[in-house]
């Protein structure tokens, strides 16, 4: 069987070719260019060098998630297009299974961690049993602190091998939580690879796990179903200004009035988002983007909806819908609840403006966040 494997779930991109169970080519890159620029040329080059034409392929495997929404969509679109054109089956490979397969015949727990941003990771736990890699948990998106707490309590005597871009992003957190029980994969095994995905794909194929290309859909492991159904976020419209002004008066002593909000929204460098629970407005965020940098200016959530993830949702949409990588904000030093949210979103305190706020007089903390795309 001749198998093409496509992996594009994170910043790295790779393709591999297998012939009768043997890997005969693997291309890998993790440097600047986007998947839309790299995947198709890598597929073309690998097949040319191996003397394989598209008509020779028996199946295409692709990592099915979790991971980057954009990356997964690009890989899935390419895989589905090839399969539909050739009328061959598609083999979906869970990304975490493929990443865990980088580590072979290991006596330790294996924990792939993919950075899901805002202090969260996509993750699962694995172990080898009788020479076979087996999952110990289902894949999930969770706070890195919750993951470390779970591992620490569940596997008290076991060492754990961490790998993936989340292992790099949260290395200090992992080491502080597990001390010498935390091990880290070397650089050549620390990213998703099409070769490892291909090994998993062969087992999936043998077990009859292929699908028709038109039936395949990725598994993103993102927000809960309830959150997707009941909380929506859209751009602020003129009809929303009265609600925002009312909530401003409830939350801030230096509240913005309706006219100030209108002036803000009339400037093309400014923006605003409003959140709804079902049909009821429940929060908003106002921001500006200048010269490729974003600044969060105001954010508030109605009292009855606080601690329900609305603020995080607003900031997530603000960041993900923008081409802006760098964000900053200022917050009262005594506003510990807001600071906690910002820290979970990846913001770090960089400097202090002394006595910046009045009524009461208080320092302002400047926090900044460089988003990893």
C-alpha cells in the first residue's frame, strides 16, 4: 500500500510517504512560511523524488486535530481534495496520538502537550503496554495547572515525558510542579511529524478506520457545546451603545458615556465586541489597533454572568479575529480578579505607572502579550 501522510496541526508542517509499511520519504519544516505555502510543494517534491504519481496512491492520512484551526483546515482540505479526485479512502489520525508516537518503547508516562493559548493545552496521557502505545485518557483542552495537578496526584511514582510546543511554552510550570519526575523530549522528537502520524495511520487502516473524504471533519476539542450554542460574540453596533454605557456606569467610576463610546467606534483604528448569552447582552470589550499593535481599553461583564468565561471569550475573539500579534493593557494594581484573567490569557506585567489612577489613588500595571500564531 502506498500512503501519503499530511501533518499541519501546529506551526510545523510535514508530509511523508509510506510504501508497504516502510517510510520512504519525510519532509519537515517549522520556519516562518505558512502551511498554504509549504504543504503542496512538499507533497509534490516527495512524490517526484520517490517516483510515485498521484494515481499510485492507495490512501491519504491526515492529522485530524486538535490543533490550530487554520493549520488543520489547510491539511484537511488538501487531503480531502486528493482523496476525492482519486476516489481513495482518507485515514484520520488524532494529532495527540501521532505526537505521542514520537516516543517509542518507553516505560514512562507520555504526555503530548500542544499550546492552546491562554494558559491552556491540548493534551492526553499515554503508556506502552505489551509493546503497544495505548491512551490512558481521552484528548482534552485544559488549563496547564490542572494538567500538572492531575498528573501529580494520579501518577505519584511515575516519570512523565512531555513533548510538543506546549512543553516548551510551559516548561517552567511543568518542572516546578513535577520536579525530577518531569522529562522532556529532545528537539528532533518534540514536534508533530508526518512519519509518526503515518505509523499510527497504518494501524488505523488495518483496523478499518478509513472514511470517505466527504464525510471527514476535524476534531478541534475547543469550547463546550453549551458555550458554542449559548454565548455568541459579534462587533458592536450602534444599538448596543446604550447597554455598554449602562454597564460602564455600573463597573467603572471613570465610566465612558454614550457619546464617548460613539466617538471611539467612529475611529477606524478602534473596535468593539459585544457578547450575548442567548439573546441577552452580557459583556463587551473595546480596543484599538495602531501600527500592528493592539491595546485593550475597556472590558466588562454583567454581574450575573461573571466567572462564566465571558471575559475570556471576548478577549479570545478579539485576538483571533485580528491580524495583530502584540497586545497590551493597563490595569489597577488592586484589581486582582482582572489581573488573574489577563495572566491566564498570557499577559505579563512589564512595568508600573505610579499613582496613575485616582479615586482611589493607585498604581497602574502595564501588561503585554505576544501571541504565538
